[in-house]
């Protein structure tokens, strides 16, 4: 019985692999490159959505693309714990104490 179940699972994986394969999907990478590439050196980039920010941060931290650009997720600045993260950006002067 377990061989039949294992065979069915394998058949399901093999038959749907082509439609689920995302190894050639570069949409988020291309988007992040399109955002970062035209920026002047040492830019400050405020991003408002997680998919945008994580795509940009991945390129910066994992692939070393445009590490001179400081990217900050605006929605994170609205949480109270943001105050404890301000020290991570010593070269930026943030006015006020609350961001919404």
C-alpha cells in the first residue's frame, strides 16, 4: 500500500513540476533592479510595501547590489519598536519621534 501512495505522490510531483517551477521567475529581482539602478549614489530610499522592500533588501544584502543606497520600510516606522532601530541609521537625522 505504501508503495502505491508513494508512487501517486511522485507522479503528482512530476506531472505538475513544469507548471509550478519558478526557477526562471525574475519579476521581483527585475523590479528591485529597476528601482535601485537609477538612484544617485548614497541615496535614501523610503519603501512602503513589504514585497518591494524585501526584494530590494535581498539584492543589497545577498547579492551586494547598490549597498550605498539606504532603504527604509515606511510601514515599519509606524511601530513603537522603531525607536530602538533608529541607531542603525546614524547618518540620517529623523525629525520628531512618531511616524504614521
